[in-house]
């Protein structure tokens, strides 16, 4: 490889679906926030 900065020489080793990655990120984050919210509600109910 003479010119390491030439993008034509670098193959895309792992093609990714950006929309699916973004949707999965939102889904996982939403699920995590639902769990945190439910835990906060339960803790508040126990304290009150």
C-alpha cells in the first residue's frame, strides 16, 4: 500500500445499516429510561 490515505484502497470490512443502528440505540436507551423511571417510582412509593 503506497498511499495509506487513499480511500479507494480501504475496503469496508463491516458494512453497517446506520438507520438500524440508530433505531436500536433509541430502543435500548428508551428501555433503559423506562427501567430507571419505574425504579424511581417504586422507591418513591416505598419512601412515602
